[in-house]
C-alpha cells in the first residue's frame, strides 16, 4: 500500500505534466496543498520552498496533510513536499506560479 494516495493543489489533483495555468494564483491569493495519506501510525509531512518551511505537521494515519499559503510577489517557485511514515518515504516537487494580477476573462 502506498503512503500517499493523492496530492491536490488548489483542489485539483496535482499532475506535474498538466498545464501549470490550472494551478496559478495572483499575488496575495491563497494556495492550498493537500496530501491524502494511507497506512497506520504517524507520518511527518513538510512543505518547503527553498529554506522557508511553509507547513510542517505530524498526521495520524490514515489522514490528510493540509497546507495553505500565499505570496505577495509574483514569480515561479519550486516547493518540495516530503512525507515520512508507515515505513515509507515520499518526495514530490511542486511548481508554484504566482501571477502579478488575476487573469481577465
């Protein structure tokens, strides 16, 4: 059984091959990263962008990791989601695109 069942970004299933426009947010608008977890016992989950740890938590399995954050400057950032527990380790890079302003239309 896999430790991580599903990763969602902004309530959409995360897929690194999907067009990044699906996940973009304008400055100061909240991003939401979620990981649905399997197994039993505890897992340690952490989401960091560079040296900034945005969320860190210990989750009772099965359960979910929920991380909300926003940025006040536009740009692209690469975050790393790491989850360890139930005798397994998981690591996923997540692209975070912050737009200068909300798209028109």
